[in-house]
C-alpha cells in the first residue's frame, strides 16, 4: 500500500511539473510574440513619423510658394515637393543673364522682404564726421536733412570703430611714387580699422537733430585691401598685380570676386546694426584702362567671362538682396557723371547708365561736377567750351541726356552729387560758393528731380550753402 501511494504521488508531481513547464513555455512564447508585435508597431510608427516629416516639408514648401500678392500658386494635383523651401520670389528688372548665372551662380535667395525706407535726401558729405557742429547747425537752419559719412574710404581703411574680424586683422598702408624715377614707397600706417570716430555717438547726435546718416563705403579702389589680400587684386594674364596710371598708380580690388563683395556687405550690415539709415557704395567701378605695365587686366576667357558692366550690376544686385531686401535699409550707388552721355566710358569702368539703375538699388548718385567735364564737352546737343563756367547748364543738360534711360520701369531714384568746391586746377573756373551751388540744385529741379547731395572733400560748407 505504502509503495503504491508513493508511486502515484510521484506520477502526480510529474504531471504537475509538466503542466507548470507548459504554462511557462506558453508565457514565454506569448511574451516573445508581444515583443515582436511591439517592434513591428514601433518600426511602422517610425516610418509614419518620417512620412509626416515629408508632409510637413511639403507644406512649408507650399507656404513659401505663395505669391507676395497673396494668391496661392501651388497645384494640389501635383505630388508633394520634398526639396528645401525656396526663398521669396523677388522681382528683378534686369533680364536674366545666362553668362552671369554660369559665372557667379544664382543670386542670393531672399527669405524676407521689408519695404525699403526711402529717404528723400538733401544731403551733404561730411567725410569722417568732419565739422560736425557746424554741419549740424547748417542742417538745423536749412533744408539739409542727411549726412554722408565715411565708413570706409580709399586711403584710410575702415574709419569707424568696427568689430569686423578681417578688417581688424589687416594693416593700413600709404603709397607714394616718385614721378621721375617711378620708385614706389609703401609705408605701414597702423591698423586698417582706424576708429577715427565713434559711430554710435555720431549716429545718436545726428538722429537727435533729425538728420539721416548715410554710410559711404568705398568699394574697389582700396590700396590697403589689395595689399593685404593680393589674391583679391586685379591682375594681368600672368598673375601680376596691376597698377593704373590714371588712378595714381594704385592697385584696385577685383570687382569680379564674390569674396570682395562679402567683405563690403559685412561692413555695411554691421553699420546698419549700429543705426545707419542708408548704405552708399562709392568707387563701385573698375579703374580706368591705362596701366603701368602696358598689359591689360585679365578676368577670364572672353567667351565665358561676363562684361565689366555685368560684374558691377551683379555686385549691386547681390548687395541689395543681402542688405536692402531683408532690412528695408536703402542701398545706393555713386556713378561717374560721364556715363549719362557716353556709353563707351561706361563700358570701360563697368557702369552702364541704362542698367545700373535697374539693379534694384534705391538710388543712383551721378557725380555731375561741371569741373570734371573736359573742354568742349557736348551734353544734350549743347557744347560747353569750359564746363566749370556753367554750373546750371552743365548739370541740367547732363541730367536730360540721361533721362530717357532713367525713366524705365523699376529704375532707381536719381540723386545727383553737386559740386560744392572750387576746381582751382581747371584753367577757366569759377569760385563755387552759394550761388553756384544753388544754381546746380535749381538745375536738378528743372530737370524733374528732387534730391541731391553736396560734395566738398573736407566736409566744410561755410559760404557754400545756406
């Protein structure tokens, strides 16, 4: 009996253990299956998340493709575009230039456009904040409402207290050349950033008196920049940096180089952050053609290199897209007065009157100084034996000669520079004081324009304007 019970008990225990093992095995199998199912769900969920991201990207692209007028240009029947969202379409008045596109690539994309804050300017050039008290008093007693202040000039580098790292790393040089022997002398003059004045303090003082500050930046005539950055200089076909006779044997920086554009634009953007109301690019041109070596500048093969006018226009378009479009701060450009009446001169220096005003810049400022025209210059069909003797008529006829081109759709505001200095080097000249200056301003009004800037290199307008 005892033996039989013991055997049955063992069998019962074995059956119980088998059941326990079976249950554990079943639980393990269920757990494994559950893990697999969870993994599948997670993977499926991750794929769905990526698809959602694509949908989001497509939605951003569609939103960015809305016409500025407010109409939706998307087509819901088309598959979603998963490429990066494009910038805002900005109207360009210059035709697309395939050669320029292949040489420089597309113009910078614009993600935001602010309406340009155009300034109706009656201005004076004040150099590096020269005669500020007298000039503020002049503004307070006359219709002068803007000062053109040097941010960077051709001889003294960056004149304000800039934080630009490249500018701060460079050396300022002076250059002289013995006219008899041709011997050249380079002299180190210190830092390229001279901090001749405190930009913030000058801006505050001007704004406190209701005066707009226009920051002038000399672009491609900069011997110190060319000396510090020799790869940026204009060279001949053999790679030699060139000197230009009619530019004081100076080196010029190459207007074809985008890295030069970037440097100039960075200086402008810093000044805008400090409160400057407008950026004005000067010497936005190539040097006159005569060179010391007799060699010609080389910018690349003729069949694949854009023209000089293309290069200047492309710089201004690029600067406008990076400065004026996103900030609303106007970009303006100074140009030679001769280009209003001479297409050939414009081609040589890269300034085409019929196109420079279509780059989208807010204003172009032709320097129409009577003293700068040669004897017997013909303007608008009128011959001037000694142009400096005719301040009103030279200004008027020069503007009329260029008015048809400046009347094109999209053309910039025309804001002439006015001679407020006496050209003692001209054999037949006038002493330019208040009457001669105001005669030129009247000519601007007579020609149908309303803005102007007085130029006196020293920034001194005593007895020049009132």
